[in-house]
C-alpha cells in the first residue's frame, strides 16, 4: 500500500512539474519576441538574492544554472576571491539570476532556490552553495540528479523552510513561479548565451574566468 501511495505521489509531482515546464518555456518566449537586447544597461537586481552592501558602487551579477558544471567551477574558484576582494569590503554587491538552459532540472532547482529565498532569505547562500556542491562530477553532470527528494534533503540540511510549502513551490501551485519566469525573461532580454555569464555595471564579460577583467571593471566603477 505504501509503495502504491509513493508511486501516486511521485506521478503527481512529475505531472505537476511538466505543467510548470510548459508555462515557463512558453510564457517567457512570448515576452522575448518583443524584447530588444539591452546589454548597455545593467540588469535590475531588485528582488534578486544579493550579497554585499545595498549601496555598493558596483553591481556584479551572475547568470547561473545549477546544472552547469562551469558555474560550479566558477563558484569554487573565482567567486571566493571576488567575495574577499570586493564584496566583503563593500566595493561591490553580488546578485544571482537563474538560467534554465538544462530544461526540467534547471527549472526545478530554480524553483527550489527561489522558495528558499522567499521563506528563509538568510539561508539562501548556504542552500545555493550546497546545491552546487551536490552536482556530480562534470562527466556525469547530464545525468538526472535534481529531484524533489534531493532538494528537500538539501533544504532540510541548510535552511528552516516550511517543507510542505517548499514542496508546493516545486509544483504548478508554486508561489515563486513568477520570479523564475522573470529571471528567464532577463536571460532572453540581455542575450545570455552561456553559463556562467557575469555582468558588471552593465558590461557582460567575454570570459567569466578572467579575474583581471573582473578587477578592471570593478575598479573602473568604484569611486
């Protein structure tokens, strides 16, 4: 009986997630048809997870995908130096915008991260780091690993979210679906082609791993 119940629940979650995928992959595409690229303007960060001083003179934004191995690498190599050199010193703020390039799993991870940010914003970056940490080795990154149960486990270990509400946010009843859709709209509007993409005060880096270029752009924007 318990196995049958689990199967029914799993099927319902899968159907609900398919509905979410359809909504996200269709609605932003319709918006993007009339949106012109605006790479000379900095992407709005209001309502986005942000580290650092709110009035920092420089805004750094990562367009990232939790399924992307290069994003994990950037977070483990470039981000710590950026945080120590500029975010912790108040010279720059750092915001994160979801990218959905890997389809269903990217959407599910994005919904989870937005649910955490909405319910327990102080725990967002711990969840964010743990979710990237759960990503398999690069040669297996295409294998399915972002599941409702895995996300619940990570959230339970790193946050104080209401788990029922968290799971509901991974369905078609999601209260954060609009935010994920907004992020996807920004990805299209600003012409994001790869992940991670790093924007600094409106300038998109050609190579997100070029730390000298990051330093140069931040120094130019700092007083």
